[in-house]
C-alpha cells in the first residue's frame, strides 16, 4: 500500500519505518528540513533502540523515503497518517494548529480516494474537525480513521511491531478494510484490533494515559505515607500488585511522571472536561500530586543537608524522562536541576544518551560528564533520577571514594539498602525505610542488616520532614548557573531524617 506519514518525530518515524518494514511504500514528510536531511542520510534525529537499522534497510530497499515536500507525499498516497505534534497550549489544552494545517494540505493535494488517519493524540471531536477542513478542498472521496498510538519511547519499535492491541475508530467499510489490511502483519499472534466509533477511539488514548498517570501518582502518595509510618513501599507494591484486579505494572514510585505524553495528555483531558463543565476531580489530584512529586528529590537532598545547600556541587545521574530515550520533554530531572540552581547549587550531570538534548535545553547552566563516574569527582552527593541499566549495579566503593560526602538520593529505588549501609554510604530512596550507614569496620552480619533510622518527623504540607530546612525554590524557567562560590564543607553525618 502507498502510505504517507506526515510528521517524522518519535511517533511518525516509528510508524513509517515499521509500515515500510512490512512491505508498504512509505514516504515520511516533515517541515523540519534539518531532520529530513539527517534521515535521508540514515542518521536518526532521536535515540530509539532498533529504529536505525529499520530506517536504513528500508531506505536502501526503496520502500521508505523522506521529504520536506508534504504536498507531493500526500499526492502519492492511498493512506495518509497525521503524526504531527499536538503540544499544550498556554492553558494546557491541546494545540491543534499542526494537525489542522496538515488537514488543509491533504484536502488540497489528494489525487485519489484516500483514508486519512489521525495518529496524533487529539481531543474528542478533532477527527470531525479534520473531516470538515479536508472537505472544504477535497475533489475525491475520503475516509477518516482515528488510530491512537500506544507505543512507549525506548521500546517503540517492539511496541509497534507487537502491539497489545490496535484501536481503530472507523465509520466506513472502506476505512475498516484498508486499515485491517495495513495492520494485519502486526496482529498475527492473535492480539486484537479493536474497532470502535471515532470519538471513542479518540477518548481511549486519553483514558489510557490518565489511568497510567493515576497509578503513578497513587503510588507516589503511598510512598510518602510509607516514609511517615516506617513501612516499605516495595513490599506494599508487591502486596497489592499480586492481586489480579490490580496487577504489578506501573506501581513504582519515583520522581514523578514526565515525557511528551502523560503530563500534556492529562492537562488536555482536564481542559476538555472543564469545557464540558464535567470536572475530573481524580485527574486534577493526579496532576497536582505529580507536580509536587517532581520537587521531591530536591526536598530529600535539602533535608539531608539541613537546608544548607548553597555552594554545594551535586551530581545527577539521568536526564531523560526515562531510560532508553533521549527525550527530555517535561523530564523530572529538569525540575530538580532548576530547584538546585535556584538554591545556589552547582550541578554536574550524566546521561548515556541525552547529553546533546540537555546541552540544547540547559546550555552552560550546568556541567556535563561523559562518564557516570566523572560526574562524581568533587561532588558533594549523588542524585539518581533515571533508571538507566548502567546505574543499576555501579561500583559503590568508587562512588564513595569520589563523593565528598557518601550520600546517594535514589529516585528509582535501584539499590539494596542493607548493602549500602554496610558500605558506609548514606542512602535515601523513595518510600523505603532508611538504614543508618555502618562504619566500614562493621562485622559482615551487622553490615547485612544495617541499623534502622528512626522514622522521619511528620511532614508539613510540602512533604518535607520538620527536621529539614528547605531553601526556597524558584518557579521553572530556563536555568542559569549559580554564582561560583567556594563549596562549604559538608556535614559528615546523616540527619535522623
Ligand atoms: P514530535 O514533536 O517528536 O514530532 C512531531 C513532528 O511533526 C516534528 O518533526 C515536526 O517538525 C513535525 N511537524 C509539525 N508540523 C508539521 C507540518 N505542518 N507538516 C509536517 N510536519 C510537521 O512529536 P511525537 O512525540 O512524535 O508526537 C506526535 C503525536 O503523537 C503527538 O500528538 C503525541 O501526543 C502523540 N504520541 C506520542 C507518543 C510518544 O511517545 N512520543 C506516543 C503516543 C502518541
């Protein structure tokens, strides 16, 4: 089938490459000339495991081409996917400018009967607006399909090739049969294509992301309770996740959800609900809890330094909003870095693939390290933000040696508390009881169990224990490097919190 994919970002590129891989003739079109030039040279503008090989193979075999000439891509296609960005508008609602601009071009340049697929995440009713805009110009019959995308960045190729399900909102037999043919190779193992009306398909995408975001904010709040009462969120998670009605996925507490989808889709859904005068109270709370959670790592650090952060140097491991991607859109690391810079801290960061993106966003506001251990030299403490594989089993003795104060704040609960206590490392993770570090000479038996640290004092409404004085935070803006000062000497013992 001859397919045009308009927009070659994270989604459009994966969709186009995977459709070419299954034998279709695909043209990926984008207004970003630099991006297209790179793609024509088989250079990926994003980091996505496995995608480079597919792009290269299919370009070589002439099933995949890239162009900035959007009208010509449309003119040659039987199926046109709209996969352009739908960023949040100032009020959080979904900005449809790009989608509707492409709809206009489709209406003007189609040369035969086509199926138009909205792949971008769009509020209910958008596909109907696309219909209207295309219809103003169209000289041929056209059919609409809403086909929300559920891929996860970092596992996008696998998710597209082996989806849990394909959701297709169609309202004509032609669209149904064309889309069934296109997706047949991806559902051969028996995963379903779920057909529905267009509005239900549009809403399904928001409902899915809203549910996932809810689980994350729920667990972050459970983790905060665990910290207060001395319970362990790991055990609570296992205890509830084994219930079939709940299931184990998406129950890990952390520094808050980020990325290009959850934050913007939750906000867009809230806006839709507000415009309908049907407020979504649960989702409002999920959003607010997440906004607070993004400051949690900074608060834990400030507490550990008893509010005395000014002049310190902090190493940050992980900048991307999750592992296996270089995407930093709405990444929790950005909020942490902004808080740190606002408190007069100098920051040195490492990420296996997101450094280029980080430099683009943060410029010289922070220092960058090309190896995770280089980031530690001269740093007062380490904060782990993203759970990249290479951070999972590091050389703790080397970390301890490099840091001025052997303190790790772990936003992803990657490490064994007993092991770190045994090594004399102060270790603070989210939702798990803390163990006081033992002197290195401690017996192995003692080292294995560590000593429990007394339960933290009751938190105030900001979630900070009363034992910690937290310096003021700045509202998000483009971060600036703090004035250079002589770092003060860090206290050598952890506070009771
Ligand atoms: P992106 O920003 O990475 O890519 C969008 C691309 O569209 C850019 O390359 C941009 O240059 C191009 N573009 C914008 N206007 C255009 C126009 N008029 N003509 C041609 N190209 C144009 O965005 P993305 O992450 O790929 O997301 C695309 C859509 O898919 C969004 O609606 C998003 O919510 C949705 N989505 C994203 C993901 C994800 O994980 N990234 C997952 C599911 C759904």
